[in-house]
């Protein structure tokens, strides 16, 4: 059984892109491997969030992952800042990370380009904290997107450098987790790209969105004037609508609108109305679970406490070994 670690963003709400992308794989994975899923609140501090909003955001993320199907009895689900061993390992791993390689990191260069007024040390050492998150549990598999592959490579470098420096094989090499199939790319409603909050609120359907909100968002989705030739290739904006329909609608519904497209007789208003209702039906049980869990403070407090205990049990063993190898334990 492999050890798997994956960080969960600590801001914003989950949308259908998250659900069909990573979450469904996480649900399956937790029954097949030793899994650690953490809410990455320390990483989010680089953006200096407001304290009250930050606390609520972390809570909302926990609620929605539980509602989506992560089982804290099967996997270890915890909040990053509840495990102080991560912060200490982060400090120690900074001693084997070099400024030059951190400055060359693609994500750091992108961040300072977009936010030149907030170039803080946390952004520079972000890959070191990410490495600490992974190697604190001696993970061998890490589910990451394309944009995180460089960070994972750096985590391997830091782990190997530590092993070489202290002549001990403390950390195994972590590699990208392969779900065994191609990840579903969920398009957004803006006519291009993938679904995501960073593209704008109207681009994504969130799991907690009310039926009224879903209808408004879908009806505003980008379309064109319609096909002019039977069977012509769909433009990206229309292809996106069909892809979304493939995720939430019945086969008969999809076939009906495909037939209408090929016959140059499609009514986008009807298609979007149907897509909205199918999305509402699909998200209904998730929305109900979110509402129920949101009200259950006892459950949430128990999950947070148990997650921290389980994560710290694993993390403390690794940190004790690291401190011994370095010579800090006396």
C-alpha cells in the first residue's frame, strides 16, 4: 500500500470541475492507499487573508470535502496548521534549499509578475513548504496537476539532497500519482478554458450554488448563432456546453441535442434550460449534505481533532528521525 499526500486549497468553494477532476479520484483512492488529505491554510497566508473570512473559508472547504465523500474514518483529513511538525520540517528543509533554484521556480516568477506589491518570502519558499507537506508522511505518490509538477520535482530534489547530505535514506522519492485514466477536464461557462474560480464567479458551478444561481449562470453561458451546415465541427464555446451535458445529463438528452445540432435546428435557450435543470438535479444531494454538515459543529470539531491526532502521529515519527539524523535530539 502506497502513502499518498494531497493538499486541498483552503479558499473558495468547490465546483463541478473540482468534483469531476480530483475529488472522485480521491474518494476511490482513500480505500486503496494510506491517504493524507490536508487543507493548506499555511500556504494561503502568502495572500494575507482577513482572519474572520479565512477561518470561515477553511471551515467551508472542510464541509464541502466531507459532503463530496472524503471519509475521515478511512483517510486522514486534517488542517495543515494543526500539525506543527510540518512547520518545523519546513524550517529544517529551508537549510537545504538554495535561493537560486527557488527564484527560478516558474510559479514564483508568475506570482511576482502578477502581484509586484506582495513579493514575500513565503512565496519564494512555497516549494519548500510543499515539500515538507509531502515528505513529513514519507509519501511516494502525490496527485498533482500539470502546474504543480515543477514543485514536485523540487520536493524530490530537497529529499534526495537531505539524504545525501546526512548519508541516511530518510525520505523516499515522491512521484506524481497516476489515477490510471485521463483526468476529466471540466470546461467553464465563459466559452473557453477550464472551470475555475480564478476565471470569474460566473465561469463555475459551485456545489453549494442554489438552483436559482445555477439557472442564471447557465443561461448566461456563451453561445453563437448556431450551425449552418449539417454535422459541422462545434466551436469551443458550444463544445463546452455539450461536454458539461455529458457529465450531468442522460444519454437520451445528449442524443436529442446532438441530433438537433447536426440538423442545424438547435435552440440554445432550450439546451441551456435543460443543462441547468440537470445540474441542479445532480448537485441536489451534495447541496443537502453540505447544509446538514454545516450545521453539525460536533461532527466538524471531531473531524478536525481526529485528523490532527492522526496526522501528528505520522508527522512526529518523521520529525524525530530527521532531528536525530541532523543531531538536534540529545
